[in-house]
C-alpha cells in the first residue's frame, strides 16, 4: 500500500469550495499518515491534462456540491478509466437530487417527511401567495425549506410562521431554481456514515447533532462551538440499530459506493425519518464522518486507504 499514490480532488467552483479545500487538506494528511503518496489537485481546467500526463493509482473525490457530487466529475473519471473512491456517476445523480432520493426510499417503504417540490417558474406563473397557501394547507407548519440540490445546508431554513414564508423562499431560491418543502419533524437529529467493506456496507456509530440555535444550518455546521455533537448518539439500542439500518438501506437502494452519510431524524415515537444522503461527506474539523470514525475506534487514514485499494481492484 505504501507504493500507492493518489490524487485528492478538492476545491472546484461550487458554493462549497472552501469547505471542500478543508476536507481535502485533512484527508490528504490522513492518507499520508498511513504511508500513501498524496497530491492535492483542484478540480479546474488543468484536471484532464494532469490525468493524462500524470495518472495516479486512484483519485479520491473530496469535492462538495455542484460538479463534484452530481456525477459530472465522476463521469470524466469513468470516461478516462481512472479508478476513484466514491459513488459512480449514475448513482451520484440519483442521490444529488433530494426529491429523487426521497422518492426511491419512500417507494421502498422507508419513512421520510412528506414533501412538495416547487420551481421558481411555478411561483412566477401561478402567483406566490396561492402556491404558498396550498403548500401550507397540505404540509402544515413548521416547514423545512431547502434547495432540491446542493449540500452544507446552504439555503435551508425552518419556517414556523406563514408570514416568514416569502422571505424564506427567496433565500432558498438564491441557491437553486427549485425548492424542496418538507413537513418539519421534531426529534433527535443524527448523521450515520456508511463504509463499504469486504462483507458489504456497514454503518459507523451515529452522530447526534444539537445546534445552539435549533437549526443545523451552514453557520452551525462550520463554526466551532455553535453545535454540540455526541458520538455515539444518545440513543437507546433499538433506535441506534434502526438508524444504522436506515443508512445502510439508503446506501444500497440508491446504489452508493465506498462511503456515504445519511441524515435522519428520530421522532419521539421512535420512527426514523430519512432526510437526505451525501455521497461525499465533509471531512473538516467540525464534520460528522471523522467523529463517527473516531467513535468506531478507527482512523480516517486507515478507512480511506482501504477504499483506495478497493478502487484500484475494481
């Protein structure tokens, strides 16, 4: 394994560029600590030339948002036959579109909050007020609004009063042309990482998320001290098993590969509700996957080095 050299892709041009660069730096250090030779590459106009002239044993995708998670970069790696750690391009597209992922899991019988998907054009053509009224009549309040695509909770917010909806909708649409509105479910918020191994995918210990302001938004995610984390989550054995099973089911049903992270809510009645899944989990100092890895008694370098070997062997 010490002879392997890998390129860690980070950066890119999405709204999450800075977070991705932080993830890339931490992952690179972790891989070097277990003996791999690592170069950090930005996902820019030089990428294809680099892949042709200086082909690595494998690429590790540490991109967040945009082209790094919607399957575009993965398609390029597949076209060039470069082994890479992460989900293939087709499954990336399924997971990237939140309503598509929710629909597939709902059809499989898994719980997920009731939702509606509304485009900017719908509000413009039919009028914002009657559309918002219909949404509240069906889904009730409070609501969780989020862009139908994207990560890091950019544009996501909880609306508890109908008077707040127009402003919240404008803020959400700043990050995309379509809004996913979900019935807000109170409960314990958890994130569950799944890692592929020789015997299939398995869940790491769930991480409980307790944001200071009650909402795990972008600021709460990436500002140290604004959110309390518990790894493992403070769940009873039955609930902990249920969230792990949900995450593994999402990983399998959506065709994900190597590593993923499922976000979920455990309601007071014990029901585990799927929220969304991430094919390129963050690896920063406040990210959830490294906490789960530590709670499992493992190291980030060891896990990703194993995933590099899996990628090379495919």
